[in-house]
C-alpha cells in the first residue's frame, strides 16, 4: 500500500499570494450583491450623520480644548479609529464562522496554507471593508460637518500607537474565535467579543471623553486596549497635549502618549500569544472530537 505523500507547507511568498486570494475573495463576496453592500455602507453614513450632528450642536468640553476642530474632530476620529479596531477584533470570529457555515473549514485546513495564514486570510478582507468605512467617515465629515484634517500630526507616532493596538485587539479577536469550539459560541458573537465591544463602545472614549463618566464606571475603560489606542492616536494626530489625560494615566510619571504606547505593547505581548493558544486549542479540540463541520 502506497503511503500518502505529505503536503509541503507553502513558502512565505506563496503564503502571501494565498492571503491575497483570500482578500480578493472576501471583497468579491462583500460586493457581489451591490445593493446590499451599499445599504450596509449607509449604516456608516447614518453613524456619521448622527454623531456629527451631536458634535456640531453639542457644548464644548474642556477635556478636548486642544483639538483644533473641537468635538467634531474628537468624535469623528473616534468613530473612524473604532471601525478599524472593531474590524480587527471581530475579523477572526466572523471569518471562521463564515467558513464553518459554508462547510469549507476541512478543505482549507487540508491545504498547504498554515493555520496562521488560514485565520489571517479569513479575516483580512474585513479590513478592506473597514478602510472604506473609515474613508466615508473622514471625507464625509470634512465635506459636510467641518472636520479639520490634522495639520501637525505625526504619522510615525500614529503608527507607533496603531501597530501594537491592532496586535492587541487581534489577540483578543483570536481568543474570541477560539470560543467557537471551546464554548460552542456560534450564535453570532462570542463572550470575549461581546465584553470588549460593550466596554469599548461605552467607556473607552470613542464618543465622549472618559472624564465625563461617573467615577464608579471609569475603571472599566482601563481594561480594554481601545482606551489607550484612541487616546494615543488622537495625541499623535492633534498633538501630545491636545487632550486631558484620563485620571490613572495622568498620575503616571511619564507623558500620556508614552504610557499609552507602553501599555499597548505589554497588552499586545500578552494578548496575541494567549489568543493564539486559545484559538489553536479550540481548533485542535474540534479536530479531535469531529466538530469542525456544522453537520456533526
């Protein structure tokens, strides 16, 4: 009896080419039904209009006096950055569930694509959609609501904050995707994603400064990386002293921007390997007991 020929893993170049195939496929599926896709984008426009109108007619806040565009710039940058971070958080779970319901997991896992490339490819297309939504928010805010593009922003500092922020949130997203098999969380959202999204939407500084919240709930904001990411990226865009720092960050012996970056680096160093371990353990468990496919 002839022994099966082992599948050789793809080279790095081939892995990147496979990843690009995933991205093109994802975006093709997103835009296949163009009316539905445009309707989905209108949800982003709706958010833009709601929060921009609140910003235009709301009162000025002393915590954000250093931002040239005031509350309009504060809330629209928060909305745009939160779209990116939410995409990084939800991408692994949504990509895995799409493959689960379409019965493609076994086929993909039997291919030479390694497991990191598998989950990266499943979620990468979501980032392209997120960038389109970010463009709608920023360009629409500039054209119709007085959003002022940062003139003295430091792009390098922005990337120094953005990269560990995305890594930290992707780590949480991998942990959430692991819950698909560890806790059978297949109903549309996992507990990790639910907890992080709930906290970040309410208290991380997306729509209003953390300082306006009751002190009894402010402590929640320090649990999620979005708090440090939003604070740090706004400082990189509008100036290090453009915002009043949250109370705990303000008490540190370093500048708020340095604190944000340090916390995000530590968060990323812990969340990414932990999230990967949970995700890989969930996949191995499903392979062992036959739960990879939805019909089993």
